[in-house]
C-alpha cells in the first residue's frame, strides 16, 4: 500500500511541475511577443499644444465617422414588420386558436 501512495505523490508532483513549466513558458512568450501599449488618445496628446481649431476638427471627424457607421448599420438591418404582414391581420386559423385559448375551450375531435 505504501508504493501506491508513493506512485500517486510522484505523479501529482510531476503534474504540478509540468503545469509550472507551462506557466513560465507562457509568461516568457507573452513578454517576448507582447505589443507595447500606445497612449489611447495619442492624437489628442499631440494636439495639446496646437490650435484649438485642429482639436475641434479631430472631434468633428470622429463624430462624422460614428454617424456614418450608425447610418450604414441602420440601413443594412431589415425592418421588423413588412408592410404586407401589417396589412394582413389575423388568419382564420390564428383567430380560432386565440378564441379557444381565451375561452379555454377544448379541442374538437
């Protein structure tokens, strides 16, 4: 029974060591291949000493880009109801089913 415990401990130790090696390898790869973060508002940071009109122009360009993206998105999406669906109303089958549900009538056999 002692050998079973010893083999289990050796196996558990090897698993832990393997996980630690993988962890350190991932950390090393991330540090070597990681992309350095740039300042978020680099354009605004560069324009701090510049003319306020240029800053307004940058904000205007961002607003136009956002409005264009929203317009494209709204144009490409399909409307929820088409004109034909709204004009049709209920079919006789739907009317019968709703009446049966509202008045709790049993189905005919």
